[in-house]
């Protein structure tokens, strides 16, 4: 009860803290309200107008998305009596969704996070798309057999749909590399540490070799383990063996701890969030950054880079290079909240959901360097994108990549700290135990949680025999 009371108090403050989004400011009936019509039509139109609320933390695409929404609201939305009210949050997004759901409030549609979405499904705060009237035509665009159980599918029903493919690379500040006299980007994590130290020393306190953002836990997944999938064969969870293997990343963690010891990591990383860290890279203050494909928009739109930056292959653990295919994530754009079912006409919410996923919208996003489309049909309609760095994120060494399977973290009970909190505490230097012991304990706790799952559920997270992560030998 106390938690719920706190959440009720937090909801207005958190929503107020959201980045400016697109609001339905024309809802009141006034003589100047051209959206609703004129004279006697205004009251009738106001009664028919349905506001569909959408929450997201995709700040990198906010400018383009809001322009699309404004056009929709003033054309299709005006004709069909729909107004999309769009709110974009920063790092407080997870807290905003949690607080809203506890309070029985929140949006109609929201961006699902892989770290919490399974919990929302279990709690009943997320509902199947098919619960919306008129959603059948939209769902028919996707082959259910291609969707991931435990990610898009729960209890044999579709709760969200893949929108794009998210890839992971390394970005370097070429200006700082030139200043430091480093001719080539680092090929291994050992070289990342070496180059970061040289850049930090030669910059005389004006720049640093590497950044961390421990305040944003997702960066520990994306910028350490996902970016290293071609060396690890997994992203912390190994779907082939059906076990957690964070300890495989020990050489990477040791190199990052080494960079901290060298003084090569941008100061304040313990309490720094992703936006602050990426803003420092954009300002030319950081030499090496791990990145996801959405970071192209961060460095071109959200925080336009003031330095020359280059996208490179992810560093490998050893000089032998990659043993596995690069893993990409099929990312979901929106899911349906329980609140949506209380709407006067749920078919209007279905129409908004379908519009967000529409090929025309995604074509524009791809051409502007925002997303790599999940559906090939979109690529066939799109023109080549000339946004800096975009081509590199959509290209893989020897063309070898694989879509990663779902992570069961959201459906297991884990004793002690989560994986993200454990890694953050480890990199903040708050453990007395050595890194190997900490990572082994993390694997042990996570795998213990797996043993408590029903066998039927567990099998949904284990790769089929046809799922091969090993690289195929290329004849040169």
C-alpha cells in the first residue's frame, strides 16, 4: 500500500518531467478551433474525438516522429476523429511507466522494454494486440512463426511486434585519434584500453579515451555484452545452451576496469546517464564509444557531433577475431496497455498502432538514419540513406549476422541484484570480491532462477537445433 501511495504522488511529477511531446492542444471547443469544424459541428466532433496517448523514450527520433504525428492529426486523424497525444521521456521512462501502472493510469500505447515487458504481461498491465477491435489486418502482416516467444509472444498471443533491427558497433572520434597519432581503430578490447590511455594522456585533460554511463543500466547490456556477441556467441544469456554466461565476458570487464584504473574513462561515470555520456562524445571529449544503431540519430539529430566520427567493427576479445556471427536485436516499437481496453472505441487505438508501424513512416525513418526495418518490404520501398555512419551499422563482416533470441530475465526470480545492477556495482568499484567471482556468482544466481521455471516455459527460450551462431567459413 505504501508503494502505491508513493507511486500516486510520483506520477504527475514524472509525467511533467517528460520531454516535450505532441499534445492535443485543440481539444477545447472554441470559435477559433478549425480542427473541430464550425458552429454546431464543433460540439458533435468534440464528443467523437478520441485521444490516443502514446509514451516512448525514443528521443533520438522525436523530431521526425512529431512531424509525422502532426500531419496525421491534421489529416487522417481529423477525418476519423483521432488525436495522437505523444510523450517522450528521458532516463525516467521506466519509473514513469511503473508508477502509472501501479496507479491504474498510463498511456494507451507504450514502448516495451525487454527488461520489464514480460513482467508487465504477467501483471496484466500489457494486453494482446488482438484485444483491440479491428487489429486483425495489421497482425496479418507478420508471420507468427517468425516472432519470438518471450519477446513478442506470450501464452500463444501476440503482445507486440518487431519494428526494426538493432545492430551494435564501435565509434571512434577520428580527430582525437589523429591528435594522439593512432592510425587505426582498435581491433580488440586490449587495444581499446591501450588507445584510450594514449588519447587521455595526450589530450592533457581536455578529453578522455572512453565513456561509461552506469546510471543508464541498458548501456551495460548494449555497450558491453551485445556489442561483443561476435566474440561471445551470446549477449549474457546463451540461448543455445539455455544458460546465463556473463562470466565469458570477464576479459572485457577486466579491460574496462583497467581503463578506469588508468584514468581513461570520462569522470563522473558512476552517476552519469546515457544522454550525458553521449553528449560528451558528441562534443569531442571522448575518443572511443560503443554504440547501437539508434546512436546514429543521437549523433546526427539529438546531439549533433562536433567531431569527425567513424563507425567501426566491434572489438574482439582476442586477436583471432570473431568466432560467431554478429547478433542483432529485433526491437519492438509499441505495446498495448490494459488502459486501452477502457477506450470508447478500441479500433481507433488499433488504427493508431498500425499507423505507427506503417511502411511509409518507417521508410522515412530508415532514410533519415533512425531504424533498420525488420520487414524487407520496407527496404524495397526506401531510397539509400546517406546519413553518416548509417551504412556501416547496416553492414556486417562477411555479411554474417543472426537475430538474437529472447532473454528470460523478465520471467525468472533472481536472488540479489539484477544483472545490470551487479555490473554497475562492479564497475563502480563497490565489490570487495574480484571480478571473476562476481560474474560467476551472477551466472549462478540467474541460472538458479532458470531452474525454477516450468519446463514448458524454459523451452521457449532455448534455441532450436537449426539456430546456429557460429560463423560460416568464407572461401577467399
